[in-house]
C-alpha cells in the first residue's frame, strides 16, 4: 500500500513520532508531532516501541508491537512502523509501505520521502521489531477536528483577516507608488517625442513642476507605506509571541521533559519568519502581480511585438524558480533544524558551565558546540549559494530582456515603427516588468519558508492546555491517596498501589531509594500528571475534579531544584502572594527563617538579583529562600521534596522549627527525604519500594 501522506521529522529524536503521524494522516487523522511526543514519552533519546503503541492507542488505533522474522515483512499488513539500527549505530524508525521480490519501499522521516531500498540492505538494519496498527471503530468515531492540527492556510487567512484594512492600505499605497513610477516613463516619452521637438519651454516647466509634485508625493507614500509595514510587523510579533508564551505556560508540565529548551526558543525565530510572510512577502507579492499586469498592459499598448518578446522570457524565470525551489526546500528545513539544535547545545552548555569547568571539559564542550555550528554554517552556506546562483541566473535573464528590447527596439526606431521616446519609455516600463517577475518567483520560496516556520509554530500551539477555572483556593483538611500506580509513557511501571492519609496538623515522611518515584508522586499531587490508576481525594473529593490553578494556590512545594525566579530575592519569595498583610508576612518570614543573615552578606540586601536560577546563592541558601517562598503563600498542604538536602545542621533546625509551627496551625505536611533527622518530626513514615 502506498502511503498517501509523508511527514518529515523535526528533530533527530522525532523519527518514531513522524512515522506514527504519517500513518495516522494516511488514515485521515492529522496529529501534531508535539502531541505524539507527549503521549509516547519521546525525549532526547527518542521513543520506545511501547511508547509509540500507547500513543497510537490513545488516538483510537488498534496497535501492537511485535518481534518478527525476516519473512515477516512480506506478510504483515502495510503501512507499518519498523525499527532499524543504522550502520553508525543510530536507532531509527521508518514506515514500511510496500515489499517486492528485490526491494522494500519505505517512508524515511529523516527526509520525508518514499525510498526504494534493496531487501538485504533493509533486513541487515532491521532489529526485528515492528508496530502494526489500523483504525478502529473508536478512531473513526473521534471528532476529526479534535485530533487534527489547525489548517495552515486557515490560520494564515485568520492572521491576514485581522489586518486586512491596514494591509489593504499598504497595498493601495504601493500601487500609488507604482503609478508614480509609470508616470516617469510617460514623462520621458512626452519629453522626447513632444516637448523637445516642439521647443515648448513653458510646457516643459509646467510638466516638470507636475513631475516634481508627483515625485514628492511618491516619497510621502513610500514613507507612509514603510511605517504601515513596521506597525504590521510589530503587531504580528506581539500577537504571535504573546500567544506562544501564554500557551507555553498553560501546557502540562510533562511536555517540557520531551523537548529541549532550544527547540522551544527557536520558535521565536520561526515567528519572525511568519511575520515576514504576513507583513512583507504576501503584500509585496500582490503588488508585484499588479505591477506585472500594469506594466504588461502598457508594454502591449506601446509596442505589441516587443511585449511578446518580453513574454517569451517568462518560462525561463519559471525554470529558474523550479530548480531553485527544489534545491532550496530540503536545505531550508535542514537549516531550521540545525539552528534549533545549535541553540539547544549552547543553552545546555551554558547551564552546565560549572560542571564543564570543574572537570576541565572546556575543549569537549567547545568541540561539541563548534560541531553543531559547523553543521549549521555548512547548510546556510549551501542555501546562500543556491540563492546566489538563482539570483544571478534571474539577473542574467533580465539583462537579456533589456538587450533584446534595445536591439529590437532600435531596429523599430530605424524602420520608423517606434519613436525614440516610445523606445525609452518601453525600456523604462520593461524594467518594471522584470523586477516583479523576479520578486514573484522568489516570493514563493519565502512563502515556503514562512509555511515551514508556521507549521513548527502550530505544532506547539496544537498542544492541549490545562483546564483552568476561577482559581479559587481549596483548603485541604485531609488528603487520602488510595492504590496509586504510575508509569511514564513507554516505560515500565514506576510504582504501584501506594496508599496513605494525611490529616490536619500531621506530618508524613516518604522514604525510598533514588528513582523509585517519590518526586513523580509529588508531581502527581501537584496535578501535573495523572496516575494510571488509584485515587487522590482531598476533603472527600478527587483533586482531579478541582481547578488546577485553585488547587496549586492551596498547595506549596519546595522542589529538589529550588529554581528561584525573580529580579530580587524579595521578589523570589513574595511574587504571587496576594495578601493585605504582605509586609507583615515577609518580615515575619525573614525573622523566623533568619533570612536577614543571608541578606547581610549580599551587596543590596534582599534587593540583590539572585542570579539565574539563584546562582549567586549557595545551594543551602537557595533552599531556605525556596522554603520561604512556599510558606509565604500560607498553604494548607505543604510538600517538601528533599527540601533540606544541602543545608547545614543549623539551617535544618531553623526549617524544622518552621515546620512544627505549620503543624500546629493545621497544615498538612508531606516530607520526601533521605535524612534520618526527618524521622524525628514525622507522625508517620512510609517506605516506597
């Protein structure tokens, strides 16, 4: 069976997601890669077979993974996903579409194209694992629009519709500017054929004044048009970037474990490409078409035979465009991907700069970064060269047109068919004819670039946001966890049948080996993830029936990584605290947690910037600030995830006193810790295995 839709992977780890997306689209369901990544548990290392099967089932497909023999690939229903191990050791998923006596036909998401591969070559790389899937009754019942990424064309139309008045004004001004350019050509003809031969000095003065006014008006029009374009660009950037960032903050937390930060920040560059498409490329293309038609009409009115000669060069422009587009299309996609990878490596290296220096890995880090930069530069160089060659070819065609016009027109003047004024006018108008031809040809490449950028942008925007309601806080009087089990998508079960209760003023200590799921359980309690089975009830009601924003307003967590966020340390503690007693709460915390001792050692006290993520503070100080941040919100339920792991004994005792005070106030407290001191204040201890 031939695959009707071919989808290219966006990053090295996306081959499994792209393969599944291609088969889903083949059956009429277009699913964003970002959603498949989330459901399959795809991370920087890729997706597991189990994860892809689980994702396919979530979309309503009948799917299962198998281990097959060599002859299996001929017998299985197609299309199917097969797992390969390339000669360089790289693990890769492709879609098997057809088999024959000598060849297999596969859709390789690496380039998004159907390839014919010799049987022995594919069988040598095949690991024996495959995924079979077909649409079920449930998948056919799914609302097509719910699981379908928004139409790219509809989305772009929506952006244009919001700005159609301003865009129309800009296009109208461009047309008026064109009229002024055509007026120059008419003026030249009138000057050479009528005014100079007749010796009309007064007439020349009048026409010159009129032309001066037209030229001044054209300058005003040009400035106004440029200002309009700037406003459209700023408005488009503001809307897209604001919507993107707002959407990122509303996406469920697990998604951020499936994608690198550089991949997310690279979407900002994509937004600039979309802006160029909306504010520049499309309006300029409309103006170019109008210019082309107007100049062509004037050319035919002036001299039809020369106009036909100009038309004869259009196929050459089309040929240049087609060749340029075919060469540029894969290079353009590759450059976007490599730019994203380069950003990811730079961000990762800068975040790990202390580790790099501690282990004298500067050369390794630089070599790794330089390799990604070299890959990006090579692609950009190839893209640039293709554009240069195409531009040179188009320029050569334009010059040949002018040469033909001058030589043929000169002959027409000698024969008395044309006047000198008509020839010069024709030459001037022909320049207006060739420029929009080039503009239209290369605008299509810009449209493609903008479309690729928009597809990447919409891939993130298609992710479902967390449901949010009024944000009303819920006071937790008791928390009951019953038979809770969880596994990450595509992974083995992390923990199962966890049960415990926490009442008001009670402290529960949760212990267990590293990797047993303690922090994952904390994330579930924060409503960032849902368990596979089991219940979590607060005041007799499931927390998943509550508004996530309201629940998180009632719960505070001190995570393993404090992640301090704010312009000052005070802001790190109090940002988001809504209380009439703001100052009193802050001063009480500073006294209770002895934070002033930390502030005294800083250049600007509590107004000091903490550094990125709190890097100017020690780890123990970061944890004390993070504890203050959690307590400042007056939570009814407090989760401490290794909250004192980097503190000295003195600091730990300060935190213990604060915990006991919260206990007396009736706060529910869950402590996740390896430290034996935590046992001294816990009312109950649970060991996770």
